[in-house]
């Protein structure tokens, strides 16, 4: 028997037809197994910069639904335990499960500098939607370098001497 529904009780009864009569067996019942939720976790958060970060999820169980329908996603926001559809929560693009690596990677962009974000991975399957435990990261805060300009001296018609002093690099490499 195929095309049955999950977690459903079915009744069956065999019968035979001969030239003389119909014969029936006893009624039997069985219940199909319920769908198991796929599970996912936050594997790592890396390349955290001032306005972006990258998050990798890891599938820990595929569940028992149709694999071609299973999706994984990521939602994040500035409040704890974000869920898809909540005010202020952003959902990254959902992807189909990567069965070969068991991992999916999401790049989060448009983030505010110096802000703590809370992240949860989620799965969408025939069994429903499930969330991972929460992880968090804080984007880098950009600070401006402190620069003092030296007053010009030795001024002529075509030249002048000037310079400056960098007293603080803002936490970044000075390139010019």
C-alpha cells in the first residue's frame, strides 16, 4: 500500500471472491509512523565585520519527511530568541538541505556596527518548523582615527611644508 498519510490509522480487511461466495478475513488496523522533525544547529559564526557576518548551520537530523522538500533557514535580530515572522526579525534566504555536506552557509549583510545580534537556524519540513538553540555575535564598531594637521610653514609662491600626526588609528591599519 502506498501514498498513505503519516500518523494515520488505517483499517484493512482481506476478502476473496469465488464462484460460490465472498469470504472475509478479520479486520486489522495499523497506524503509520508520525513525521519526525529535522533538526539543525548553528555550527559557527565567522567573518564578523562592522556590517556583515557569515553563519554556518549544520543539519543534525534529516527527520523522516520527503528530503526534496526540506529547507533550512536562518533568522536573526537584536532581541533574544528570534523567530520568523516576529517584528524586527530578518530571515535569511531559505535553502534546501545540503545532503552532501550537512552544512549550509548564510551571509548576513546590512548589519549595524557595534550591535549584538541573536541568531537561530530553523528547518521547514512536512513535520513543521523547528528552531536551533540561539547563538549571538557582536559586529565590530568602527572608530575614526584621530589626526592632527601641522600648520603649513615655509610657504612660497609654489610650495609649502605641512604634515600631520596620527595619534590613534581607530583600531585599523592606516593605509593613506
